[in-house]
C-alpha cells in the first residue's frame, strides 16, 4: 500500500505541476477560447486524476502507469502552448513519456515487467529520433523502423521474469 501511495503522490505532484502550467498558459494566452490543445490537455488531466485514485483503490500499477502517462501528456501539451513549440517539429517528445512512466513504476513497485515496456518504446522511438535528427530518406527510415521494432519484440520475447505467465 505504501508503494501505491508513492505513485499516487507522484501523480498528484504532476497534476499540481500541470495546474501551474495551465495558470502560466492562461496568463500568457489570456483566454482559452479557441485553444483546442488546452481543452484537450484539461480533459487528459481530469482523466488522469480519476485514474490515480482508481489505481490507488485497486492497487493497480498499470492503472497508475496510464494515469502518469496521461498527466505527463497534458503537461507536455501545455508546455508546447506556453513555449509556442510546434507539434510537427517536436513530436518525438510524446514518444518518451511512456518510458518516464515505466521508470516510475520500476522504481516504486519494483515490477521489472516494465523493462519490456521500455524496450518496446525505445524500439519505436529510435527510428522516430533518427528520422527527426538526420537526413535519412523515408525508405531507410522505414527499414530501420521495421528492424528496430522486430528487434524490440525479439528482445522482449527472450526476457522472462518470475511473475510472468507463459
């Protein structure tokens, strides 16, 4: 129960950070009208708060993992709005968030199964980052993406943990 409370506290801290960013955004933008991204981030944050409490009641690490993801996405959307970053040029940042949530669950619950989640996310992020920061053409990026994802799946299939069912 203590571990669940720690993740709940992390989720609430992230939600408070989100609220601070919303307030900063409202000072910078003045009005939310016409700001679909802000409204979407508010919906994500509200869903995450309910999932944090549901995950706490059910003692579910996966529900808490999903809640941490949602509130982190909401924070990132508001940061994009505040800093006027464009989604189409910094899209790779959204792919990093599940790794952050997985690291929190590994640190708090010591559930090593999230290592597989990290490996799969890294296999998806690698081609995205290569495409974003290099001048490789699209065909080679697709080849790298397929290879990376296949390698990620093979690695995850070869790693077994004690609590995992076969």
